[in-house]
C-alpha cells in the first residue's frame, strides 16, 4: 500500500537536509517540499547556465545557499552536520554529453566521487538519496525493464550517470555510507527549464504547446514513455530515506506508458488551442542515441518501500500547463 505524504514527511521533519542541484527542476521541487515539512534546508548548486538552475525557483524560501559544484572544497561545511542529503546535481542532456563527453563525466561521475569523499570525511552518518536515470539501460529488448535488466547506455550521459550511481553503491557497501540510488523515468512538472532543446522531449513539447508552435515528433509518434510527475519523484525520494533502502537501487517510473503522439495530444488539449502536431524525420545526432520505447518496472520500490506513482498523466499535464501559464518567465531565456 502506498505511503501517504504525511507519513513520508516524518522522515525529514525538523532534520538538517542538503539538496544538491537545488536550484534546478527536481531539486527545487524537493526544496519546496522539505521547507513545507519543517526541515532545515541547505542548497548546493553550481548554477551552470546550460543546466537549468535558477534562483527564482526558490524565491520566498528561507534556505541556506551555496553556489558551487558538488566536487568543490566549499561544500564541506555545508554537509558537515547534515542528517539527510538528496544528491540531485548533474548534467542531464544526452546530446550535450556527446558533444563534450569529458565535461559530462566530470559533472556526473568525478564530482560525485569527490562529493562522496567529502561526505565520508565530514558527515559519515548522513543518509544519501541519489538521482540516477533509466537512461542507464539504453535500448532494451524486453519491456518493462526491472533492476536486473542489463545496463547498456547508448550515450555518454548514461555511462556517466551509471558511474555516479555505482559510486554511491560502492560507498554504501565498502564504507558504510547510507546511500540509495533511484533510476528516474522521464520527469515533467513545475519549475522545469523550458528554453533548451537539449533536455528531453517533454519540456520541448510543453514550451511549443504553450507558445502555440508546432509540436514536432521525430518518427511516427508510436514510441512510448512512462512519464513521471515531479511530485511523484519527490515522494519517491522521501520514501527512499527508509533504512530498508540503504545500499539499494530502485527504478522509479509511472505505472502507465503513453506514446509520444498521445502525450502531445494531451498537451494540445491542456492548452486549449489548436496547436499543430507534425511528424518529422530523425536528426542524426538524436537518432544515433535514441532508445526506442521504454517502460519501467517499478515493482521493487513498490514492494519494499510502498511507493507507486499516483498522478495520472492527463491530470499532471493539465496542472503543469496551468503552472507555466501563471509563471510565464519560464518561457523566456532571460
């Protein structure tokens, strides 16, 4: 049975929490939830321009801020007395990782190794929940993919994220650090950067729908994804603070998959205007790292931690569109 949000909140209420990547999409939603639950929150974020972090995501919140990469020495004091660390920092663009693979490996692997060493030195008793990605699986022949499915990334981002995930497991099993890693599916919702074409199809579709521009779908639109609302992700991150999750890797995806055509149609309906949908050929830089359809098997986290997705995609898209209509600055590059 799924845990309710009140029960999930008890794990962090009154505790000292650190959120890396806290100015970004998932991170800022995590910070808002933690602040509302009565946690003391510290944020670490490098504010790298192309990564989507924005100070405005946390306006009005009473949190401590540290602008730094997680591998920097400056974060030592931030994590020194932390109870719970939500390690959500990272580079998420698959195409960017192929353009500058070394930088992606630095951000998603080496910085996490440095960060884990800092935690081991400064706060070895802290609880760490790390955000990985379903991209580590690459192209999967048999769906849905569970945690026993072989990891075979098709791009450098997937390789780097898998390395970051495995580093957390090494520190859990070899050094006794209480770490857990979650392989997240395609995430959407409030506070996501919409102005880049390199951060996945969902923010691109949302931006185009809101601006009344043609939604372009590569291929025939039959590819499926199990898209996950960010509120469900925050619930999963909180659920993963349980002792039973230490040293474990979990898939986190929606119970239902939808085709890209269905998702685009839901967006058009949500914005309430006649936005055209066009099917176009695959650009080479995208096609070579495309994974095809993907469906996540999240039964392990359901059975062990009681988490299941709760937000239907039609409801989630409607709520997401309403958020961006009320906050139009997300559609601007400045």
